[in-house]
C-alpha cells in the first residue's frame, strides 16, 4: 500500500499488482465479486477471479503497468494505465481503464475496458 492511498485505492492497487506478480495474497474480493472485460463476463465469484489471477494463462504475458492514475469517489475507484504485454518476441501496449466498486474493504466488481494505444513519440 502506498502511504497516501485510501483503503479503496489500496484495494484496487493490490488487485492491479497481482496482474503482474500473480500473488493474490493481498487481494480482497467479495465472495460474489464479478469481473467484466469490454462488456463480457470473465469472473463470476471472488474465488474464481483470485484463481485466475494466480494461475490463468491469460495473465502470464502481462509485464508492466505504467502511467497508473487513480480517481476515487464514494465507493468507486477508477484506475487508468498503460499495460505492456509480451506476445511472442514482441512487446505491445494497451490502454486500460478499470472501474472498481468497493463498498467495504473488499472489491465487489471490476469492469475493465481495453483500448488500442498508439505511442505518439
């Protein structure tokens, strides 16, 4: 936890760190937590989401989160960042926006939106 993070931002940050490390020990999800990617359901319980974060093949190519910014209000946390992933010999980057609903100290839902990112430089 970053010493300036609120409890909700710390919960979202722990989740994001687990995308890269696959260590879910600090991730707190409600038992009925849901996850969506670009409108498609991809996690129907906290246990399923944690299992996928720890062992899912889809997370293994993820290499680095950059330019991470948070915005928080009420029980909502938005994380915007660039995600580097390795595809074969190449590394590609996508822009991600994740919306977390965190009513207590556990994440209740996660909605991820993936967008193409074009390096302007």
